[in-house]
C-alpha cells in the first residue's frame, strides 16, 4: 500500500542522489571512513529540495504518531539539524499547524544568556531531535542530552538519511524512538560497517 508521502519521499530521494551524494573516500563525523559522502546541506539548503525535506519529515512524524498535536518543537545539534528543523517548522506552518524549531549548540555560550538550546524555550515541551544524516547517532545523542538538560521531554528522534551503521540502535538504547525518512538503499548506496 502506498502513502500520500511516497511521491514526495521519492522526489526527495532523487534530489539527494542528484545533489548530495559524492563518491570517493571520506572520513565521517563519527570517525568512520566511507566510499561516499552524503552532503545533506546541498539538499537542506536548496530552494527546491528544502521544502520537500520539511514535508517528508513532517509526514514521517505524523505517520509515527508524532505530529503537531503530539510534538511542540523539533531541533538538533547545529549545523546539520538547523535547516531540517526550520524546514519542518515551515512545512507545518504551510498546513496551518504549529511546530516550533530550536537549535542545540555543542556547548553553551560564555556570554549573553549562556544558553545551549536557542529559540523558543523547550522546558516542559515535547521535542523531537532531528538531524540531516546519521552514522552512529552521536550528534543526535548530544542533542537529546542537551534538550533533556534544558527540561524538554524528548519524544523521538528523526533523520532525513540513516546510514544504517548503528545510529538507530544507539538512540533506541537511550530510550528514544528513532525514525528515518530515507536509508542508503533509497539512494542506491550500500551500507558499510
């Protein structure tokens, strides 16, 4: 059975293949090496692809029971998560729905309000941690920890592209439900441990 999201998801996968997949040996943020790199900023900051990211991710959350009625905000570790969270915020707004976005810093600023989580206050709110792509889940876990420290109830984690190399398992071990819009197989790539 197909869902209404299948066409958007397929279009997003094509944009990722066309814009973001780079062949060649590369060291990932996790320290692992790969024979390809998925540079999601080429998608999440692209005029045609970014709206697709927002709608596909919002649909993914809604299909998992984490839509705007169950979630107050989305956000994750800067920089990969920033355009994803913003795209979801805009997709929700275009449908007359309310989902805030937030940005999680690697560490709190030493000046100003000295906040680690920027944007609307997340204390006491239901938040989904987001990321553009995930290998080991390290960025998501850092964001989840910071969101919890800021008083958020982290109700899920969602990525645009999952590399299928352990992120799901690590995030779920931390007690957080893990969702992915696309896997490497959707991009014609094979996972490599």
